[in-house]
C-alpha cells in the first residue's frame, strides 16, 4: 500500500489538475491523518493506519512558515496560482481555522495578490458559524458531495461520526451560490460492495440536488493516485464527460479531471 502523508504546515508547490500551481497548507500533524471521513479512495490512506503522534501546527507556526515560503517563491519562483488548504485530513477541524484564514488572506495580499485561496473540505463542519464565515472569505470554497445516497456514503466516505447528507446539502446551499461542489466518480469494489457511482441511480438524484444548491461551479474528478483499497478503478473519460455535459446543460459550470 502506497499512500501520501504530507509535510506540515506547508508543502509543495504541486501541480493540481483543477487549480494550477498550488502551494499546500496542511493544518494537520506531519506524521498522520485527522479527518471526519475515512474515504476508501483517500491518497493519505485509512485513518486507522496513520494515527498521528505529533500535534497540529499552531496559528503562529502556520503564518510563519507560509510567509517564509511566499518570500522564497517571490524571490525564486514559481508564482503560485493558488494557496490550497488540503493535506492530511479535514482542514476546518483546526481550532484556529478562521484566524488562519485571516492570516492567509493578509499574506496573500502582501506577496501574491493575484493568487487565489482555496479550501478543500468535506463540508462536515461547514454549518459551524465560525467555519462558515471563514469559508465565505476564501476565493474557492470547495465542498465535497460524492453522492446523496446514505448507503453509498457509509460505504465509501465512511463518516467518523453522525452524518446527515440533507443537512450537508443545506449547509452548501447556504453559501448562496458561492460554493464549489467537488465530486469523486469511480468504479470498482470495496469488499463485496460495488462502489461505481457513475450510473443513473446516483447521478440523477445528485444532479437534482445540484440544481437545489445552485453552486458557483462543479468539479468532477476520478482517481489519480494510488488508493488504500486496490480494487478501485477510474471512471472512464466518457463517463465523466457525459456527467459534466449534463451539469452544464442544467446551467451550472462544470469541469472534469481525468
């Protein structure tokens, strides 16, 4: 099993299929994973296999490390297209998430004012007032919604606690057209369960919820790196293109990454 545990608090820059040259900001410990999901396709592996022993970086440590890296990039390149909160788990779980967003906006404006700030989140904390307000301040508030089928969510996303997909839909909708919905499509099996979500029984209801949410954009993608469960497979280009075209036809901008 080959999985990736990212350095903390800064990693990269890396090339993102969806975002361009991305400087990563990892608010989780450098030696493990903390997440409210335990997705079977996560490139960081299963939660139980990567229990951290180190603490999360503090707000000051994040700001200091980010400023140091931005100064270096200003002097030597490359210029980042985006500063992306991602890494070893769910970034909004950090107790100082909102303040860290404020620091990041200030540093971005100082060193690379054209760079965008993105947060990749599974939306499990998007209903919390402080998190919600912070996500409203970033350029790309990218929230996960792989399906609206509760059984599929339990099989594939495997929430660590209680998860109400309808409440999550309402939380995404509450951003009033400024959220970006991100969805993983794939094929394969998890044990005896078929985890293909490219069929109409999944796509149709998901599309109906997108129309209700009315996001700014939808990003669909498929597996790109090795997954902890090796029976998973990429969705085909034809499947992704077909789903993308349906979203666009419904009046919502959509991109597909293969």
